[in-house]
């Protein structure tokens, strides 16, 4: 039945913390996937609701570590993101972090993780990749992409390298508009494709395409809709045989061009196998299915292409299912427990190694200067990035980590357009994110450190020229990175492994 075949390649998101009735019905009718976001407050019970309707549903999530976390959105990730792993530059650490994240995802019985970012962050002005990338060079990113995937998939959860063919050299966020990559075809092959080659060689089960216009590869439109890029290049030249999934089709880079149904049809025709619909409704899902069915009937989308896409989605579900059953068998052998009803057990051999996250964050911490804290500081967060599930009154990140060690720590947040508050007497810590990309942040930082040269600066994004009495680079936002920085500042004897320049205490 064509409508069931169309449903099998869709991966919609939804609102709420339990599965809505329309999603349950769609799963019973053959819906092949669903994607979880922070707004769903994902938990094992929610996944069980989905699998009760379709045991083989491909449940997907974005759990990169660092700033992109869904399972730990409230308190922050236990694992630093890719940039920190690239700075530490230990393939063993990257492999272990990948495995730990895979174990965390698997403990929720989730099939597919839309990670890692295999983009080479070649443009420091990039507003959407930044610390999500392992770094600015193809060789570094390729090595760590492969290691992360190997570790992650060894935990039995499918990884998904993104955003093919490379989102690193852009100055536009594809959530807001269509980015254009102006590199030549030769540069693209030399710089952006090696991490994806490495991912394929590492056996990655899925790849996500980015909503990118790359005139040197195909001037006709976004990569998501380009047969030249998705079929000729990715399948033909690079030899990828796994599942190809779109980035969310409600993102304005493509949503401004076509209706959701038309995007789905064009993406499938170009070579995509699964359509991520991050935000939709029962009516929206029905309209996409109707568009796909109509395209098959009028010949604009060959039924063989739709069947091939459905088979690739089913292959990911089957690969995960075999791994899940093996994990359950191991758990039963070790404990005598029958394991979970579906997929992974919530505890046992598959439990994540949370300690490796802090180990990696410590290894990535880079420090210039010698100033430490001996009393509770006043923390001024300039241009803070908040997790979706965190309210402005909730101490998180560095402030929370410092408060645990130095009770009495205070905090003020400053956004663009706000007046800078007067700084009190006593120790001051200035926290910034990607100051180099924001002139107003650099200006504020220059003024504040001129007035208070004893201030300590913590940069959580891409580092700039060091300023302040000490300049700490966490290379990302995570609970682990915040703890590592707080340790160095407030408990010097516990943090001897930071990369340091200049005199240290």
C-alpha cells in the first residue's frame, strides 16, 4: 500500500512529554520513525510508548554532547562536545566518549543518534557549527569523526554523520535561511569531504544531508534536493550504502522554497531515504504522505526509489534490533534478569561511563595566566547560551559549578542591548561565548577587563585573543566542561592536566 510505504520513510517530531494520539495511530499504520527533542523531556517510558505501537520504529535524537543535548538538556551534558575532543586530540578519549554517549542513548532504547557533526569548521564566523565541529582542519575532523562513530556504534546505537556535504564554511544558519558555500569543487573535495569518507570507512549507519547551496557541486538548489550531490557524489563517488536522512524540513533554508510535501518528494527523488520533520501535526503528516503518494502515482517519484528508501530505513531498525537483543542476552547471562521488553536494558552492561566526560573536559581545558579564586566570585555572563529546558533563574554551567565549590557565588546575565552592571568589590569572573563573532561582546569585554584587570575570563566557544588575569578556554558548553573550569579556578590541586600557557600556580 503506497500510503504505508510513504509513512515508513518519515521521522516526525511532536510536542508534549507523551506520545500524542495521532502519532500512536500513525505508528500503528506503519510510520517508520519519530524524533525526540528537548521539549519532549525524553525518557525511557516515552520510547516504550512509541514501541508499543511499532516495535521496529526508528527512534532518533540529537545527542551530540556539549551544547547539543536532549537527554540532559536541563542540567547540561555529561560530555564535552566535539571541539573539546579535537583540542584534547586523543582518539582513545574520543572513542570512549562516543561509546558513553551511545550507551546513554541506548539506555533509553533509542535507535539512531543524529551525531556526530562531521563538518570542518573552516569559517570562524560560522554561526551554527562552531564548537560542534572537531576543529578547523580536514585531517583532524576525519580522525575524530571515525573514532567517535566507532565508539558510539560499539554501544549498539546507530550514528549519523552530518551535515553532508559540509556545513563548516558558512556564515548563515540554515534554520533561518539557505547558506551558500562558495568553495570550488576542488577545495570541497579536499577540505569538506574527507570526514565523510572517514565516516563511511568506519561503517557509519546513517548520514544526514545539510540544507546547503553549493554552486560548485550543483547550482540548481539545496543539497537536500540535489541528485548530483546525494546520489552521484555520496552514493556513486563515496560509496555510501546506508540510510540518508534529511535535516529537519521545516528549517527555513528549504521551507522558504517549497511546501513540506514537495520537499519530501524532491528529497526522496534526489536520494534521501528518511525525511526528518522536526515539527508537525496530524494534518501536516497526512499532507506529506498524500504528496508522496501522488508523486508516485504521477511518475515524478518512482515507486522503486520509495521502496529502496523504505528498505534502508528498515535496515537501520534491524541492525539496532539485533544489537539490542544481544545486549539483553548479555544482561540476562550476567544477572539472570530477562532484560527490557524492548531494546536495551536501562541499567547493566550498557550503562554510560559518565566519568570519561569529565576526563575529556579536563584534557581540553586551556588556560592562559595564573589567577585563581580564593573567595566566592561575582559571575557576569555576557551573551549566554541557555539550554531550552533551563529558565533564566536556574544556576547552570560555570555558575552552578563554582557555587558548589564556593558558596556565595553570585551571577548576572547580560544580553545584547543591556547596560553593563557595575562590578562589585571582590573576585570577578566574565563568561562569554564566541566573543570573536560578536563585536558588542568584544567591546564589553575590553571595557570590563580594562576597569578590572584582575578579572578572570572564561570563553565557552571558539577562543579569541586571551584577556584578563586568567583566560580559560573550555571549547564548548557542557556540565563536564563547567566542572573542569571550576576545578581549575577553585580547586587548583585537582586540576593539573589543563593545557596551560604562561605562569601557573
